[in-house]
């Protein structure tokens, strides 16, 4: 007899609901390679219900008239609840997307800080009094929420990436409909329940689960959705933005990347090796900021690659729940095929596979969707494995001659999410940071993010910024108010 899968429900208007059609989607455990839970397979009718609940909540006195300080306190309260449930939520994420417990638990313990930070900003949203050139007219601005925000998220770090949107959107006074990835929705559904417990009015935070192709359009084009905040692949992002544009909606996009991690010959080599590993094998390469193009100065290439391969070879693949596992499986069966396809492409393009290059063997890996940490050397910057986002543990090592060559190669790409620079020369670090076409530049470190610091992409990696004080602007609009202090209203046929 087959085991009954655990079912998780959406939160809509404060109620736990199944889909209108009564259908479910299986959610898979990538380590076991089999289904472990189910989430509702929503339809456009479910989207209608969730957006209506969000709009009703937006117009309700419980939310509309709450003071900004009280709104901030709700965010602090939810931060405490997330902290309380961090371990449980992290376990759900690991089961659902296969990333390491150490990584997910670290994220869950850090996530509350976004709610505290943006909770603190809630009562610092200020308009201004504008000194106009009009006599006897008083002009000031109000900074107001947009309305219903659709937050569309990917599978790789579901709660962290959702939080970057949600904390700012709620602090600004919006209501939200969350659409998590069909590949890893479970933690989002458990997470959404905490908002009601924290005291948010019903309908302020809602969820719809399902396939992008089935419910994406209904959500993005819904007349009551004011803004789409999207994180995902650039092709999906482009089509979401086009639809949002047709319907004149605000949109922000956090998209993919193919980031250059650049090692100069004066770099602290052992640190740079660990930085290169962090860039591509942490999270099995499934991060938008993966340093998947390793640019190494030709003079140290052989020594560096030797150390890098030795370090990567020692990485332990295994159960993502185990503390001593370094590399877990990739999240979906489809992603496993994509990564293996790119490894074939790398070989056929003439790159040398210096490590890995296939599915690992080992009884402890069972039926898990594992890919060996893979390093290609002799990669030309115009090869597909150097230009296209693979989103898996596959590194392309590209040699460069000098600073100008490094910059040229680093910037010769459609993406611009992040870059790393390893050097002991501060003038060089500052020059590189100024000229790299990327929204984030790390020097002698990699994968550092904070609620205080803006994050977002240049070029095809996105529009808008998340985190940091300015991020709240993405969820506000400005109203200009004119009050006449004059006696009477003269000539109606001229511009005042
Ligand atoms: P994806 O683009 O396939 O899906 C992202 C989300 O969009 C999912 O919820 C999906 O259901 C939804 N979607 C799909 N079609 C849609 C449509 N027509 N309308 C509306 N929504 C639709 O991305 P993914 O495979 O889940 O995630 C991996 C990608 O996300 C990678 O490219 C990665 O680089 C990117 N990413 C970017 C960041 C960032 O902050 N820049 C962070 C993490 C991941």
C-alpha cells in the first residue's frame, strides 16, 4: 500500500483552502527522488479568490487605518515567530528542495532580521513639504502603498527570497498574494500561517500554489494586482514583465546570473580557492549569485586549478540533513537533466573536464538527484558553458592575462547580478568594483548579503532593488497634494 502524502493548504483570507478544482501537485524530496507531500494545484478561480481577499484586506479599516508604528510592531512579532519556528521551517525546505540543512537553517535564523529592519522603517516613510513657485498654495507629498502585490518566487531559497519582497511590501502597507514555485511550495504555506498568528488581519498575506503556465497569467494580469515582484529565470521574467507592461503594472525583477569570480595572481590563494568553491558548489550551484565563471590570471592558473580540484574532490555528497554533507542533490529531476545536458555541451565545445562530469555513485546517495561537482578548464568566454546560466554545480575556468582582459571578459555577458574579485591590491579592487557591470561586487569574499544592503541586477539580471532602505520605495507611490490658501479661485481657463 502506498503511503499517503502529507497535504499542505493555501492561506486565503485567513482560511486554509484547497484548490477550486480539488486537484493537487506532488512535491518531491530530491534526496529520495520521490514525492513526499502535496500542495493544491490552483486554477484562475483560486487566483481570483486570493486577489479579492488581498484587495478587500487592503481596503479594510483593520489594515488601511492601522498606524505605521503598529504595522511595524506586527512585523517584529512575525520575526519572533519565525525565530521560534526556524528549525521546523528549515526542515520543510530541505525536504522540499534538497538544499543543505546548514544553509537553510542559517537562512531561517537570519530571515527575522528583514522583518525587524523593515518593521523599523514602517513609520519612517515620509512625504515632504514642497516649496513651489505658486503663491498661496501649500503643496506636500504623501507616500502611499500600491495595493495588492503579487510576489512570485523560485524554488532555490523559497523563504529568503520571499522575505526580501514581503517584509518591504508589508512595511509599506500593501497586501500580498504569494505564488511560490510549483517545485518547492511547502515551506511557504507553513510560513504564511505565521502572519495571522502574529496579528495581521486576514487577507493581508495570501498564497496560491500551482504551475506558472496555469495561473501565472491570471495573477500577473489581474486588474486588482498593482505590482508584480518577481524572482526567477530571465526568460520567465521577460514574459512576466511584458504582461505586466501591457496592463500598466509596477514590476520588479530579480533574475538569473552568470557571475564572474576573478582571481588575480596577488590573491591570497587558499582563501580564493575557498571563495571559488563557495561561489559554485555551495547550494549545489543553485543560486542566482553563483560564481559560475571563474576567471583566473594565466600566470597562476595551473597552481590554482590544482588546489581547486583537490578541494572540490574532498567535498562530501550526501543527505542534505547531515551536518557533514557539503553538497546535496539538485532540486528537480528536470534540473538534473539540464545540468547533465550542459556538461555534455561543455565537452562537445572542447572544454576539458578536470573534475566530475556526471552523476556520482554511492549507496548513500540512493535515488537522489545528485550531480558531481564539475570543473571545466580551457573554457573560452564565448562558449555556451561560459555564457548561459546552468544553475548547478558546474564551474567554467577561464584564463585572463591582465586587469583589462579580466574586465573585458567579466563584462562580456548578458547578465550582471554579481562579481567577485580576489586581490591584495586595494587600488585594483576599487578600479574593478567601479568598472564591473554587476549589481553586487565582493572583494576577497563571496555570497555576503544583508537586510541593510541593496541587492539586484544590472543588465539581464533584473530591475529594481531588494533589501536596504531604498527597497521600500519599490512598494510605494507618491501623491502630490495642493491646498490653496488664497481667497477665491480666479480665471478657470488657464493653468495655475
Ligand atoms: P522560473 O522562472 O522557472 O520560475 C519562477 C517562478 O515563476 C515560479 O514560481 C514559477 O511558477 C513562476 N512562473 C513560471 N511561469 C510563469 C508565468 N508565465 N507567469 C507568472 N509566473 C510564472 O525560475 P525557477 O526555475 O523557479 O528559479 C530559478 C531561476 O531563478 C534562476 O534563473 C535563478 O538565477 C533565478 N533566481 C534569481 C534570484 C535573484 O534574486 N536574482 C534569486 C534566486 C533565483
